[in-house]
């Protein structure tokens, strides 16, 4: 097991350097001189240009620049945003809770609906429920979520007026961001209606972001359940006269969950990609919207740092899932 | 008499052609057949769109802006699905728009699959260290969420449909590399490959003639799935303003243009998205059918 963990960790290092290199290289490849972009329409004198160029280190050889960037990254220094002048690291962690809160709710939503849907479909294999649920799942899986978001806004915000269109909480409420998680902060503030407002703002983005994971989890649960239901021990349990609820719920589901948990872990990347679209549409102040805005503003240090942090996050989660899987299933380790 | 009998017996026992066998299994999946029909309609619209569309896709009928669909009050027979804020016919734009999505799918899958298969074959046959380098590079690409990487790539290359296609192809290609390499590694150990090698087959022959045809089944399924991913991602990029640029009637771009009218004119938002959904759904249905028909493990299960 230790060998397995070590070998996985070793492959992490070159991948990390590569990811750093890519995020570093992209910014150098972007059209337009970043310093000229920074100056805006006013322009600047050649002296000022040279000064700024020296300040950001753009006048040194590219290898030196990369080495300095890499050592900076390892010390937690990702540079400062061109636009706000604040450290990229601070901005990331100020916005990250918003994305985490949304992703967490979306994940809960998709697990809470996806696993039961998959189990019901598997138990009723080939019957009406199975067909209906799996057709719905396929529609969800094929959904352009940016359109789905607009559709939900038309129905629930426009026609019914039940949910707000954008933001995390109504402007009526103001309280300090102690944790960055609106649900917790609004509850802690003790203001009447603040929590309800936060929940209302969360509902549509959660549904939109959770739709594709929901479909994936439902499909995966169904196929895993079908595989397990064909095993001998299920027949034994049935022969012993256990109720079908007990067989399906305890004997089968528990074993079917292993691949499902893997899928859930590996969908972090999907979730972050979805967050880009969801946050942009609902003006949700999280990492996804921050990245899109920065790309449009040509805020190079932010794009560079954000790319790196997001990639590292995906890598760490995938590595953890891999290791947990190795822990549960010894067969994997031998490879 | 005897001859006729044996001929009949031979016919019964003859293995049906590969295509026939495939069609036999594919046809069993009703959803897949429906998907195939929808896809056929989509392909016809993509090829002959401008001749089928009732109006020109970019003509602005200035007196008829934001007309609702024909069945709604105020709608006109002339514009069956209504008109957009600039007075362009929705139906015509949707029909002409099919070709952009189709084009994106075909180009992205061709580029990503051919590149990925080549790299995967090399990784499978090359010495260990080349293999590790290739796979680490693929790991690096896969570490970025695909849409984010495509978005940054398009920002580097400049927003256009071509650049969006290049970006999506780069992002999708590692899946083909992994898939090809995995099947090459398992096929390579089989006896028929050893015998071909003993018979003196060179690397090129081994790679392309001996091994590759036996690795194709999962790759074909992946091609169907990435066809739909490509359409979705291109539309998402268009929606974010980083894909096809207005006035191109690309479905994602149309949605982006219509965004500010969502609460006033439901049809300008609903139909382009519905077009994307139906197309992607049809391709995914076909993909499921392909998987059932091509994957021997799942057959008859």
C-alpha cells in the first residue's frame, strides 16, 4: 500500500510542474503586451514602460521568469491582480467559499436524487419506471446547462416570481462575511429572513449545476446495481427469505456504491467547468465567474494563478479518490 | 437436391457480415434508431440548410421584430417560430445554424480522434520512457476542467469558431490517447500479434494493420460521445462570447444574443437551446446503441 501511495505521489510532481508550465506559458502566449494593456488608453512613456517591465520581471530571460514563478508558487505567491492590485491568492480564497457552497449543494442535490433514481430504475429493470427514469437521465446528461439556466429563470423567476435571478443574497441584508458561506453567515447574523433569502438565491444555481452530475450518478448507480443484483450472494439473500427492501437497500446498494463514489469524486472537474457557466449566468461571485471576467479583462496574473489553483485542486481530489479506491479495492494497487 | 440443401445449410451457418451483425444489434435498441433518424435529419439540414430555410438567415425584417411564433397571438404564418430582436426569422436561423454544429462535431472528432489514435499507438508501442512522458502530458491536459482550458486557449488564439474547434479538439484528444493506449497494451500480448511479429511484420504494419482494427470498437463509441461534447462545448463557448461571433447563426451565439430578452420573448431563448438539446440527445442515444452493438461484453446481457 505504501508503495502504491508513493508511486502515485511521485507522478504528481511532474504533472504539477507541467501544469505550472502550461498556466505560465499561456499568459506569455496571449496576444497583447500585458504592460500596454495595464496602461490602458492613456499610454505611457518609454521610461515608465521599462520601469514596469523591470518591476514585473518581463525584461529577464523566460527561463528565469519561469523559475521565479515556480519558486514563488511554492511559497504561496501567485502575484498580484492587474485590476485590483490585490494578491491573486487572497482573491481566490475570498471567492472560493461561494463556489464551494454552490458545488456542495449541487453535489448533495445530485446524490440525493441520483442514487434513489438509479436504484429504482435497476430494481424495475425494463419496466416503465426504468425507462422513464433513464430517458430523463439521458436528457439531463445531454443538457446544455446554460440554456437550462435561462429556461429555469424564465419559468421560476419570470413567470412565477419565486426565485431571484442573480447574486447570493438580497441587498436588504448586510452582515460580515465570517466564513464566506452565505448559508452559515446568514444564519449566524440572526437577521430575520436572511437565511431564507440565501436559500432562495441558491435553488436555481444548485439545480443547474447539479443536473449533469445527477444524470451521471443515476446512470452509474443503475448499472452498478444491475451488476450486483446478478451476484450469487443476492440470490442467497433472496433464498433466505429476506425482504426485497433489505436486499436492495443493504446487500446490493452498499456494494454498488463503490463505483458510484468514484464517479462522484471524479466529477469535481465537471463541476468546476459547470460552475463557469452557472456562475456567469446567475452572477454568482465565485471562482468560475472570476476566471471568465479575468479572461475578458486580460488580467494575466489572475488567469495564470486561477488556472493553476483549479488544476491543482482537481489533481488533488483525483489523487485522493484514486488512493481511497486503492484502499477499498486491493486489486487496483497491483497495477 | 443435395446441393440445394447444403447450400442452404451453408447460408444458415455463414457468419453474417460485420456490418449486418452490427446493424442487427443496433436495431434492437429502439432509442438508438430514433437517434439515428434525428441525426439524419440534422445532417440533411446541415448540408442543405440555406436551400431549405424559408428566409435568408441574416435578412432583417425591420418591421417584424420580436414576433411570437405562428400559433401564439400576434404571430404570423410567414415566421413559423417567430423573429428575433433584429427581425430575423428564427426558423431559418436555426436551420442554417445546424451546419455550424455539425461542422464543429465532424472537425473536432476527426482532429481529436486521428491525433489521439496516433499518439496512443505510439505510446502503446514505444519504449517505456516515451510512454510515461506522453501519458504525463495527457494527465496535465486532463487536470484542467475542459471548458476552462478551451476558454483560455480561445482567449490566446482569438475568439472565432475555428479557434473554438481547435481548442475543443485539443481538450478532447487525451481521452482518445488513453483509450487507444489501453486497448493496444491489452491487444499486444495476444498470440495473433506475436505471430505477426514472428512472421516479420514491421512496426508500422503491426500498429496499423494488425492491432488498430481490433482497438476500434471503444474508439468509435468515444467518437460518438465526443461529437456531442464538441457541440455542447462549442455552443457554451459561443454563449460566453468566445466561439462563433454574431451575426453567425450558431446556436450558442444565438442564445447569447437573446439573453437580454429572456423575460420578454421566450421563443428567442427556447428554440436555439432546444435545437442543441435535441441534437445532443440524438447523438447520445446513438452512442448508447453503438456501445451495446460493439461491446461484446454487454451483448445479450
